[in-house]
C-alpha cells in the first residue's frame, strides 16, 4: 500500500499542509488512524455484550456478532485487512493489533477463563472473516454450536 500525503489530504478533504502540521509522517498518521479504528471496533464489540450476565448469554452474543455482520461491514473489513497486512511489518501497528486483541479478550474474560477467552476471540476473528467471504455462510444455529464447542 503506497500512501502519499497528497492522496490522504485529498480523500480527507483537508489542506495538504495540515498533513505535515499534525503528523510527522505517514507512520504516525497510520498509527493514529488505526488506533482510533480499533478503539471504535472495541466499543462496538463490547456493546454486543452489554446485556450479558452469564456464559451462555455470551455465546449467544458472540453468535449474534458474527451472524449479524453489523461489525463486519465492508468498510470495517477493508480496514481490518489493511491493518493485518501493515502490522506484519510495522511494529507500532502490531502493538495496535495486540492491544485490540487484549481488549477483546478482557471483555470475554467476564464469563470465560483466559485461555477460553483467547480461543473464542480467535474464533470470532476467523469466523467473521469466513462469514463475510463464504459462498454459503453458516446458519446462526451452526455458528452457535461452534461457539459453544469452543467455550466448552
């Protein structure tokens, strides 16, 4: 991904000079943008669990999150793919990913032990990608059965 200040300024509808005024370079801009994105995603993630009081309820919320595709919008998926790719070669963005994963796992640790929370978080991430790209996505019931298996 080749980013230039001019292209970003044009897409953002801001003067070119503001790019170098507010950011020391592209890496700082990416760090700010992806940090903001992952914080928003974390809030959306946590909102799915706002009414949950037990592990079975958390399993239902996980299923709803995957099946509804409310979090996995086309724009969000595009940003996630970009973040995955950039994090593999930019340590600061890898830290953004790690912090995002930690927030997700901490949310799940309200109902599951840490190892299970980590497994569920990985399942959510993978199944979300599969759900939006599968030729024939799984049914809600199939997803719930899988979530319950991972949850133990």
